[in-house]
């Protein structure tokens, strides 16, 4: 009997040993699977952030200005921020600038003439020494194609703002409109819209407007020049404001940016701070800033092309056209088709700017 018991114990020990081996193998398989998943994830991230390698000569060739086709929904400063990130990331990847000594103002970049979030088209970008060329482009000639709607005016002079006034439009004809457009050609006086980037005492006017503050001084009209204006279409069938379609390329406007070291210094929890990764990333997403006010009343629309000098606000021009026709009007859409030597059909997309060679080839150099 004792001999049988002894054999049973041996068999049970072998079974337990076999079970342990199976368990260990399963754990190893799980670890291998997890490692594969992690590696695949890392490879995917690496592929997303894959950047071409450039020689040191590229830095010398990036002093100049080029044109980007700004999409609807982004502000001009949004576009500059996105492009700055793209250029910086590519230069760091090529070891042309030192990431450890990187400062926000290391990459000099700016734009030559603000385009509203509602507008698209030519946005001239200056890079490095090219930023010094932007002032001359600000005062130069520009060509716009715009659409206005009669019958209502808004606080922003476009279809994004709240309605301020509503007036009849039934008396407006194509002939009357063409006659009024001619009266704006030449040197005229224009008041800038309160919702604009024009600065008063160092602060953009739209910041006063958004917070309901009174302007610290009276805004006077300014002389501007309209070189030519042409009516392209007049649709006297009243239409309603629709939702604005924004380019799906917005997915490209999400990117990774280094966390600010000040945040780490201000973190009072030393244990948490010790665990923080210095290379931690924070995600930035630019949101659509061109959300139409669909509650605006119906009205006939007109489309026109205008060539004008620097400082011209097309929103104000449309507002003034409405008033001169004993009605009201606001802007529905705007495209800047030309600025200085740049044309919108030749402009780079934001996606194109992932390649520094593409930027270099599109540049006008200093």
C-alpha cells in the first residue's frame, strides 16, 4: 500500500512540474506578444515622425519668403505655429540645430499680411532673414475674390458674427450694383472693422471687441487704394448661410511639441517630478475657427474680384457697398488669389512643408 502511495506522489509531482512548465511558456508567449505590439506601436510612431535628412547647406538656402495656401478655419498665426514646428522638427532630426539649446525664437518665421480664419489663399511666409522682406509685401498689391450677402450686417462684418442690422434688399439690381462698385475704384477712405488684428495701444482691436471694452482712442478712417473691381456674379435669389466646409487636411494640424520646462519647475510634487520624462510630449490640436452663424436671414449674394493696395479690409468694403445701396451686407467667403509675386495656384499646401527642399524651391530669396 505504501509503495502505491509513493508512486501516486511521484505522478502528482510530475503533473505539477508539467503544469508549471506550461504556465511559464504561456507567460513567455504573452511577453513576446506584448513586446511585438510595443515594437509595432513604436515603429508606427517612428514612421509618422519620419523626417528626411538634410545637409548643412539647407540652412543657407532657407533665407527668403514663400507662399502657403492658407486653409479655411485656421488663423494666420496658427499657420505660422504649424510651419515653425515642421521646420524645427526637420532641422533637429538632421542635427542642424541642437535640440537641447532650442529656444522658441531660434527659428525666425512670420507672415506678411493677416488672413482671417474665414479666408483662404495666399499667405506669404518669411523664414530666417526672409522675415525682413515681409514689410514690403504688406504694402504691395493684392488680389481677392470675395462673396457678399445683402440684407443683414454683423458685428464682425462677415457670416461668423452676430447680426447687428437687417434692411430690405429687393430694390438692388445688377446694374445698380455695378454702378456702385465703380465708385469705390481709386483712393478712398475706409474704417477698419472693430473685429480686426489692427492694434490700438499694442493690443489687437478684436480683443477689445470680444471683452466688450471701449477702445482707448477713436478709430479714424484710413486712405486705401482700390486699383480695380469687377462683378463676377449677382444672384438675386435669396440664400441662407450654410455651414462652412473646412479642408479635411486639418488632420495634419495636430502635432507633438516639447513640454515647457517651466511646468516641470513649478511642479511641487518632487516625487512626481522625478518620474516625469523630460522628453514628454504634449499634444496640440488646432480647432476650426470659421463657424458660420446659420441664424442670419436670407439674402441675395454677389461675387467680385478686387485688386487693392495694402491695408484694405474686404469685409469693410462689402459693408460699405451695402450701405451705399441703402441696404446692408456682410462677407460670406474670401480668397486671396495673389500677393506680390505669389499666386494661389502656385502656393504650397501645409502638407508640402514637410519637405525643406520643397520650401527652398518655392522661395524668393534675399
